[in-house]
C-alpha cells in the first residue's frame, strides 16, 4: 500500500496564491492521491529551515518525494526550502525574468510583498460593501438606490453567499431579494423591484438540488418538498423570462464562478481583492 | 506622455487564479503604471480569437506590448491568444512537465478543469459555515458549542468580515462577540464566553484607525471620539492579556492575512475553497 503523495503550499504570506495555483495543478492529475498542506508566513531563515524539515519528514513517511508549490520571493529562503529534497515549483520564478526584460527594469519586490501591503481604501471598500450586503440581505432593507446589483431568486438559491462573496472580493454592493410564494403567486415583478430592473439578476437552481438543500435546513417541511421546489423554480424562471431578467443556474457552479459570470454579464469591471 | 502598460488576466474559468498570481507579479515592479483587465471564461476558439483582438488593440492604443497572464490549459487556445503579440505568461505551463516526470503520468486536465468541478459537499460546507457566521454575528445568538473559533473585540475591529471570510473560504464556523462598553467596565471575560475560552481569539486595532472607521459609520458620535476609542482598545487589550487570549492587531493586515494567521495560530487545518 502506498501513501498519498505529500504536497506543500509554502509562502512568505498567507499562502493563498500558492494554494490556489497548486490546487489547480493537482486537478490536472486525476487519480493521483495527494495529501496537501499549507505552510504560511515562512518569512525568515529559521522558519524556512523548519519548513524544509517538515517537508523532508513528510516525504520520508510517505515514501515519496514531496511536491512544493512555493511563492516565496526571496531566493535565499527558497534555497533553504529546496534542501528538503522536494520537487520545487517556484510560482513566480519563471515570469520575473521575462517581465524584467520586457519592462526594462529589475524587480523591486521584497519578502511578503507579493501578497500586498494593506491598503486602507481597499479595506474600506470591502467592509462597506460587506455591510451593505448584510443590511440588504433577504429583502429586509429595500433602499436599492445604491446597489450595484440585486440578486433575485427563490429561498436557498444561493443569493446570500454570492452577495457576500462579491462584496468581500470585488467591493461590489450586492443586495438580494427572495421571491416568496406570495411574490410568485402575484406573477409579476414585485413592485419594489420595478424601478431597479436594470440591476436585477436572477439565480435559479435545479429543483431536486434545491429540495436537497432545503431538506437539510428544514427536514420534513412542506418548504422542502420536491413538488414545492419544482413549482417555485418553474414560476421564478418564467418570471425571469417574461421580465427579461438575465439568469444564472447555480447548480453546477461554485460561488466564485457565479460571481465572476455575473460581473462579466453586468459589465462590472472590478479588481479582485 | 506614455500610457499605462496593458495587462490581461485571461482564463478559461473565473480568472481568479490568473488575477491572483498576476497581481502578485505586478507588485514586484514598483513604479510601473499598469492597466489591468480580466478576461474570464475564454473557453473556445472564437472567444480566444476575440480576446486576442482585444489584447492587440489595447497594445496599439497604449503604444506598448501588453502582458498576458494566462491560465488557459488548452495549448491550442493559448496559441490563438499569443497571436495578439503580447508577452505571454502561461501560469501552469512551466510546472506541468516537471510534475508529469515526477508522477510518471501524463496530465489529464481539460479546459476549465483547473478551476474545479463543482463539489456539492464543498458548497454545503461553505454555505453552512456562512449561515453559522451570519446567525452568530455580534453576540446575537450565543450557542457557541459548535463554533470552531469565536472572535472577540470592540465594535468595528474587523470581526464580521473576518468571520465571513473564514466561512466562505475555509468552511470554518466562526462566531463573534463584540466587547461592549458594559463588558469592558465589568473588567473580566463576559460570563457567556468563559466556557469557550480555548476557542477565543482577540482582534485589536490602532485606536486612531478605529476612530477613523467609526467616524465614517457614525460621524460626530461619542462612539467615534478618539478618546473613547483609545479607552476601549486599552481595556480590551488588557483583558486579552490578563485572560491569556491570543490577539491579532488588524491595522496593517488584509482580511486574508488575519484569517490565515488565525487559522495557523489555532492549528486549524483547512483547505481553501
């Protein structure tokens, strides 16, 4: 029996960049069993030596050479890591040279720098957008004048997490409005949404999946019954169609994909925080 | 006068990986003026040709060769992009070969694959953790038994966004408890927190920065007065010290850094969603 191949995401900062690209690389190799760990804030020689030792030991235990996805910029620290004997994949290294030649200047980066100095303005944008999403969740506060986008959909169709994600990562003020059974009976766009038609975006979901999600939330309720879910989804989708509201089906998408597709569709250009 | 250097983050998926690594690369080159854009979901030949044309035109307008940070896996689509004449930086390309040799198998990845098929279990973990964070925000619901971590700090010290980030990205159930002026007068840990001492994590912040944040929220209030902020922060910090609660100062950290440091400190091993 062979153990899983050890993989380490190593960084002088949070490790998010290393883990993001590393995870993408691993998904390219179907069927291989990986055992991955993040080693964050490795920003001095002592920590780099300790990290190298951790990596070396993991390789020994697994009986396989570890893989290291490394975003540490300081080549001295990277060299210490390499003493672990792992296959080193330095995420930035292949690109720094070509960029230096293209731009005609040497890089100025320092340790930890790659992961961003904190930017008060960015922090404020994120926090304000998050507060906005929290106070405009589920139709409680309906002053939609300031919204960048208003997500509309039946209960449990993914509105809240999508709004929070867009706020935290893009500083987008995303409100959401749940289509209640009353709204669906009414058969047209709820009155309070009409003035904001151009900001509306519909979310929909496979009814069986919806029933599954609602079942976890309120087991045995009529709200979670498959027929109820099918009916609500059908009416909501027909409403989106007749009102000309763009729609995304979230069933097979991650929160990141939903947010990214929606921003593209709305033509909202925002940088990722 | 020269225009900013055009930069494109191009992806067959959300573009998040491309933008994350691209942003890190750009921060290595201080003083260069970049104009960056994301081109997401470029997953067929038509879209790749259109993207190449957009990139080519941006270079012409700026009078400078564009930089492309590309996470498209399909080499045929990448070749179409390269016809833009941009400096192509293919994020995965340098690592696929070494990984294939190390693992002894060819990669199995397909277009869009790098960014993950949706995983229902992962979605549910994120949503459940997010719901938990929402219902355990600001001490409203105090059933902390299920919390992975409970953030403690004065009002506006960054508890809510940190909790939401940890929920959305790590599936961590993070509750938070705001230290009110009453709690601070009481001078010891609020009673309801005592049984959960090992899950507590303190957040603190530079008092001047806190005053600035509160001032935006409630202009001219006594709550936002610098003396009030200094007093609250001093008492909260002394409480953390006397109760032996670990503390992070958020003033110079991004939300990502706070979350990542806290997980490291608590020994919570979670993968990034």
